[in-house]
């Protein structure tokens, strides 16, 4: 039976009109954006798993609208389509991971050196065939969405295969490293940062790719601007003044020698 992650998403709109999302109520400014349910590998659940309820919020349509209007997303969505098709990873899962990792900022670089849309570490890129050549370093290559998205997708595909039927564990490993998940007994590690990350990514994924009955009942999309803070602890994928989540009391989950930190 899968470990479950209850995926409410909270949001607040700042003075610039930008919406910030978090997997928990960070402070008094945050209001419940939509109430989640159990989002751990819903399409890969064991046959004996109990049926999972799904939320039917109109707010989900506002989330979809972000991907209709965001210029940064429009510029790179063809890379997502190509990588999704080539490596057999759901397009909507790539959307959710990138939204959480970088907010679709292709130039994002963390203090620990994770680069680009999918916040890929150079060591991880080396594992999957990206190397320095006479023209560009690994870091420079990862700043290119045409390299970053396929590389990050290959790593995510590797994790999905490593933890078959457990999308929640694959997402946790993308954040904390596969070794951390294995040491936790093939469960989501007891790191608040990772647990929030899994809830956020799977909550977004469930809203982007809901079951057909949910999709049929959604209202027409509205318009919203949004940013997501995400990624592993201390990645700093968004500037400090723009990050919607706080990391107080979180543990450093980046313990793997070559994880995608």
C-alpha cells in the first residue's frame, strides 16, 4: 500500500499581483486555493488500493490558465512534449516538476549549482550523458532548455523505473536523492522539505491531469499569474524576495553524492 500525501495547495497574491503557492499554510496571508486529496501515484496504485476521492474545485481551472498565458512556459513547452514522448513520462508531470523546481525560469541556478528548468545538478547530467566539450561546459549546456529538459526527464524516468508504481517515491527521490528514499525503507523520507515538495508536485499533477469525470466538471479557465517555490532545501531556485515558502526548521536533504539536488 502506498504512503499517502495529502495535497492541499495554499496561495496568496502579493502586491505585484503574483500568486504564490505552497503545500501548507506558510503564514496568515495564505488562503486555501484548493483542497486536495490523496495524490500518491493515483494512476499506478496497486489493484487492492482503496478508491481515491478527487477534488472538484473551480480553482483548478485557474491553475490550468497559468499554462495558457505564461510566456516562459510557452517558450519551452515543445521541449516538454518531445521529452515526454521520447522517455514516456507524463507531460503533466513534467509541467508540475518544472513549476515547482524553477517556476519555468530557464536561467535559474541554485546556490548548490542545480541549473535550469528542471534544476539538474551537473553530476546528475554527467550520469545521463551530458559532458563538457570545447564549446560549452555542462553548466552552460544545462541552461539550454533543449538539453535541460531531456536530461531532467531521463533522470525522472530512471526514478520512475527504480520505484515502479510509486510516483510519490520517484518525486521524493528527485528532491532528496534516490538513496534517501531507499534508506527510508522505500518511503518518503521524514524531511519536511521533501514531504512538502511531494505534496506540491503531486497536487499540481493531479490538477493538471485529473480523471475524466473531474475534467468534465471543471469550470472554464480564468486567468492567473503564479510562482511556485520548490526544489530541494537551499536550492534557491527563485530569488529570496520571490520565494513563497519558508525553510525554517527544515533539514538538509541533499545528502546524496550525485542526486539531482
